C-alpha cells in the first residue's frame, strides 16, 4: 500500500526547522488538489510523471511555510503561494494512483498525508470553547487558545473497511456519485459509543442488509484524503445472502466469485490489497 515505503514517515514535530532549497513543497488548492511539476526521467530523455516541487523551484512565490514531516532525509513543508506560482494543481487521486504515469510512491504518500494536515490547519481556526482565534503551539503539533488555554490536535477519524466473503464469493460494491468508479468494499466511519467491531457489523448491515460473523482484523491504513485511519477486516456471511442495497450511497452491490473478479491492485489502497488477497485465496 501507499504508506509502505522505506524509509518510512518521520512525523515528529520540529518547530525550529527552516525551509531550504532542497525541501519539498506541499501546496494545496482546496480539498483534493495538489501542486505538481513534471518529473524528469532518470536519463533526462522524456518526462516521467508528476512530482512535488522543491523550494528552489517555488521560493519566489512562497508566502508562508510550515514544517510537516520527513521521509528519510527529505524534509516536507506545507506552503502557501501567490497567484503567480508557475505550476498547476492536479487531482490528488490521479497524482497518487496515476492516469498513465503517477507520482513516486513516497511522494504520493507525502501528498496524501500533507493534505490531511492542510485541511486541519485550514479548518481549525477558532476556539470551540470561547471562539478566540487560535495560535500555533511552539512545542507540539497543535493549536492553542491564547484566551482560555484549550489545545486542539489534528483530527484522525476511525473508519473501517471489510471484505465480506461467502465461500468463494466476495461482496463488492460501487459508489454512487463519486469520482472513484472501480470496485469497492463496505466501508464507513465509527460513530459515538461504538467499538470498531460494532462499526463493521453496522456498516455491512446498513449498506447491504446482510449479517456477518467471524470478523477478523487484517491491517490498517492512514488515509489523508478524508483524514481517517482505516482499519481493515475480513468477515464471513452469516445466513441469508440476499442483498438489500442502500441506494443513497451505493450504485451497485453483488456477490462475485474469485474467477469473476477483474481487478488490478494498484498498490495504493487497502481496498485493492484486500480484493487481491481474496482472489489469491488468502481467505
């Protein structure tokens, strides 16, 4: 998956870090768009897909910067730019997954994680207790209220995704009204008072009307597109396989045998890995 990179993410907060020419810039325009440049091929012959700009490429147009994290020795900064910045914003999904060429894996993960931070910095501006304007903490990645002292940390929403199977059949869906049109699994956010296992059962029941048993944890994935931590599970059908689809969220939902599933794991998402593992007979 996209976060499985070596070396991994070092997200320790370093308030004293100063931006320099070799730093990578994370610039976003609203939800789901990231600034990108054309990456040169190793031999310099042809363009080789999108990349994140460096500060050297962008510094004449950077109006504000804030340290984000490191991947290996590369330092990444969230930046704001003026309107004359020379590079275009591209769809973040396409930057990560590619439409032909795509970003290198570590830059795709950096862009997605930076997007999570960007949305939080953008949206959390005032104290929810006293309404005063918040300031950045000088000791940790947080915002603090100078009036009442309340501290606010980046939000991470727990969510689940579940591969429901019935022997050699897997329950696959497609979303309604979303740009993503490929096969998906049942997924959703945890609600107040729920355990994660209860979320799994509720989401499957709400979206497809089927009951499940033998819920088994698989692995997790940070998903910066929506600011959630996605926890993956497998589960078996319990009883009647009849699907009663939630039509407001789903465009389709059906059972597919292993040999019927036409799906190429792009190496990005937990969805893709779970579907691929089912096709391979792992569960």
